[in-house]
């Protein structure tokens, strides 16, 4: 078995010119188990901070007192430090080409989307290997992590790998550090995706609930990555003796059930375009990238929609300049616009984007 030295928390820099928003974002960064760096609110102070301090990832307001934050982003990119944009503008901000694939979150910030985005940043960080790389494990106490590490192993997850089959015993529990795992409900020969799990969660929650079988749940690696794996029996034994570890895993169960509820409501009440928009957003935020490798056929199977319906929905989103679709890949062009489609919100026409950075 492979064990680890006590990891440090990923260091997240917050770049935001509003004191209230900076405080709220900083609180969420700390709440989710990361070390807060900053915040800084101006381009000059941001450049100085990046130059003089070691950071692993950043959350960057796109406009700082009327000036675009792109010079800071250039310095982050030169140091291979991943970042996510925050924006309060309804219209697409004019982006330099090198930053068009960076994730984008709309203000006011959705707490759940922000948690997923942080996980994507952590897994994309250049020095993630110095930590565990999974949000749940990173929140554990040093002793709980030591107990877990003595029974766990680290392994690669390849796309298409089946981690658990419906109605079969669950042998291991997986804590992804990168990549995405799709959980689908299977019944009467039909399959529909109910949740996506990345480095923010855990796969194999049946063992947490003392179940020996995966019922009707199939767990398949959607995007390749890495994970910590522990035998289900060993994890159950740890839960019996480690109260904090048990509490963290039960919190993960609640988050998992909340996503299932949200997915169910979207499936029942949303149009195909809304369902597809939400699915693409969740996948992108967990990967920490605008570029998704997925086929129309795969989306058709996961969403239980005819392939022709997926093709039409993709054309609709592309016609609104929200995505760019290719045969086996999809690029998100406008996070804010895609989020509005996913939630059914209308675009405001009152806000104007600031001047484009031309430095």
C-alpha cells in the first residue's frame, strides 16, 4: 500500500476588488479546506503578490476597478498556475485568445458551482502531487489521513473503466484526485446519468451506507484521471473507529444526494437544452477546463435522449455562441450564458462589458 506524508493545503489566491465579495469568496475557500492567499483588489498589487508569493491556483475577478485583470492572468499562466474567472457581466467579456479556455463563474456566485470549480483548480495545480488532491481527504485530520493512507492505494483511472456494475458487490471506494466519474441509474435495460463525481467527492457511497451492493447504480470513468482507492470493508472499519472521518463521509453522502435531487428536477422539468447546458457546466467545472472530450453518442446515452435530440440541442447552444461543438469535443465559450440556459434565467440587457484589455 502507498502512504503519504502530511500534505499541505492548496493555496488559493483571491483577486477581487469588492471587499464584501472578497470576504465571501475567501470564507468559501477556507470552508472547503484550502489555504486563503490575499485577497488583492488591484492589478498592480495582484502582479506583485504573484511575483512574491507561492500560490497553487487563483480565483480572479475579471474587472478590477475598471481595469481588466488579464496582466495578472498572464503571470499566472507563465507560472502554470490554473485560475477561474469571476464576472458580474451578463454579456460575454471580450477575452484574449489565450484565456478563452479558462473556467468562468457568474456573480452572484453559486456556492455549489464554486465548490466544484475549486476542486477543478486543485486538480489542475502544478504541485497538486504535494497533497492528497481530493477535497474530502484534504479536510480530514492528520491522524485520520494517516489511518486512511495505511489502507489505501493510488492508481490511474482510464476513460471507460467500470468501477462498479449495477447489482454487483462494491469492492472498493474511490476518491478521485482528477478526472470525472459518471454515476448512472440502470433499470429495465435503460440508463440515465444521475451524478458526476470529481475531486470534490467520493465514488462508492454504498459502503458508507453499509450496503454491500451498488443496487441499480453503474459507475464508469467518464474522463481519465487518478484516484485514491480503499477496500470497502477497510473503510467501513475506519468509520466505526474514526468519528471525524465518518462525519466527513456522511457530509459527502448529503452532497451526493443533493446533486441527485437537482439532476432529477432538471430532468423532469427542463428542456433538453437546459439539461445539456447543466451537464456541460458540471463536467467543465470538475475538469477545470472549457474543452470537453465527449461524443454526441455518449451524451445521448447518459442523458437518455435520442442522438438527434442531442445534436439539435448542441446546434441551439452553438447558435447562441455559448459552445463550439465538434465530432468528439465541445468547447464552452460563455460560462455565464450557458449557466443562464441551465437555470432558465433570461439575459439582462442593462449591463455593458468593460473595455477590452489590449496590453
